[in-house]
C-alpha cells in the first residue's frame, strides 16, 4: 500500500466512523424536541421516559463523536498539509463557525442533561431547540467545506497561488445548498428509521407495551415524513452534479458514451476495459431526464474525459446504486406506513411489518455512508475540483501504513465499546414501562 492510499484510507476510515455520530447528533435532538413537547401537551409519562433514554444515548454518542471529530481535525493537518496550506485561508471561516456551533451544542446538551430537576418543564424543553439547531448547523458548516472542494469559488488563481479571497463566497459556494440539504435530511432519515427499528425489535421480543409502541411510532414519524423530502433533495443534488461535475455524474451512472437521450442504468457492473456496463436495467432517456429535466439533453460520457481525470467507476457506481436502493426501500416502507395510517389511523399490526421495520433500520446509515463515498471518490483525482490534485496534497512523511492500521484498530475498539454501552442501555427498561399493559398481536396502535 502506497503512502497516498494509506493516507486516503485513514482519512476515509476516520470520516466513515465520525459521520455516524455527527448524523446522530443532528437527528436525535429533533426526537427530543418531539418527545418533550408531547409530554408537555399530553402529560403522558411514556414520552418523558423515551426522552430520558434518548438523552442517555445522546450523551454517550456525543462524547465519542467529539473525540473522533478532534482526531479528524489533526489528520487534516498531519496527512494533508498541502491541502491545508492551499485551502486554509479560503475555507477557514466555516471551520471556525463549526467550532462555535459545537460549543453551543455542548452547552445546551449540558443544560438539558443536568437541568431536568433544576429548570421548569417548559424551560427544560426549550433547551432542546438550540441543541437541535446547533447540531444541524455544525454539520452544515462542515458540509460547506466539502461543497467548496466540489465547486471551489471565492478566489482567483494567479501564478499557482490563490489570491483575491472572499471567504463568504467560498463558504456559500454553488454546492453548499444541495449538499447541506441532502446531508441534513439524510441524518434525520437515518436516525428516525434506526430508532424505529430498535423499538420494533423490542416488540418482537415480547415488549409490546406503550413505551415501545410510541418509541417506534415517533421514529417512524420522523423518518416517514422526511424521506419524501430527501427524494426531492436528491434530485436537486443530482442536477447540481450534472452541471458542475459531469465526470462524477458519468461515473455514478457508468455512462461511457456521450449521447442525447442517455439511458438510466439501474444496477449493473461497470466494465472499464470494454467501456460498457453489464447486467444493468436500462430506462431509455432516464438519465437525461433526471439530470436536466429534458429527455433529449446530452450527457457527456467518461470516454470524453482524460483518463487520468476520471474517478473509479466501479466504486462510484456501486455505491450510488447502494444509496439509491436502500433509500428506495425506506421510501416504500414509508409509503406502506402512510397509506395504512391514512386508512386505519394506526400503524400496521402484524409481525411482517415489525420485521421489515427492524431489517430496514440500518438502511438510512448505509445510504448515508454510500452517498458520502460517491461524493468523495467521485471527485478524484481532485481534492479541490479542477484546481488541486490529491497527490499534491498528501504529506511527504513516509510510513503511513502503520498509522492507518493503528487508527483502524482504535476505531474498531471504540465501535465495540459504543455498541456494548448502547446494548446495556436498551436492556435497562424504565421501571414504569414494565408496569404498562401489554397488548397482543393485532392490537397495535401508537395513537
């Protein structure tokens, strides 16, 4: 393994680990707002039990996310000094803004965790609002940096140097809004369906009480309401990619030939040697229609880009298909829930639905990770698209492979500890929930 690949692997592993905790930090506070608000409105103690449990999980995950985020900040400087030297003066603002958002999030998380018995119920509920806003803002500021890497603006290049820097233009680059919208909604979707899956498993194990039913219901509420919006944001993001990163779009769809009425490839295995995609289902004119809202629009194929400026088509296409497939599965589940609730005013009551909810629980995070891989690998070989290549940004310090292996083992250990803590948390049920009346199969409602 070359030092370049080791550096990319280490950064990729760190980001893949951290993105889970960052997404939970965005999604869980919104559930806290809903649960605490419902308790104030209904005085049903089940909602406060759910909020307390989710608060404990938030504290654990926030701590690990803070550690992994700190590691990432060091890795940017240690592994990619060329990038930081070039980009630091341009996109330093969103990095510093993310720091402020993180501190606000930490302050209000502390107020929420330790203020339950010290603040009035309404004041305690109000602490969840800045917690949710700052959590989302923290992610959005980081996404602004990534958006700049994909569509760099706010400077001019003169003799190989970045001059005439405008930090606000750089932060609010063309990719900022599509990526921020898509990434933030993805966090809400992932957390919502994951939470629903946890309580669906509890019901399948015989805990068919109000505590588990409402826990699953609130998770499904967030996931099912936002997943259609995520579909719309995906359309916005795809059209942005088509305009600003045509090579990435071609890799996403394994489109080798430049043509009008370009087909949409569903599935399939790219064959770079023969410039084809095998075993794919083709929808005529589908890609042109989705990318430009015009079935006759011309899509530039990979064959018309320099070979050394195109990403790994297999990785990009397969992860794009994984993202779309898992997202579609969640959309279908949301459709089932919405249609059934519209007709019956309750959730489906059978085990098939519970099993499907449990199985689909990880799909949101799988889609999120796959989408991130598409975004990052699809930009290669550029670290700053069109201006600065990844090979020019990596540290010249040798011997990065042992560091990559060491950090990977640390992340594996941290993952094991987090899973162990969360499993212990799920096994300890609120005392009041154990006294709630159990319901039989077929008598299932979250109303």
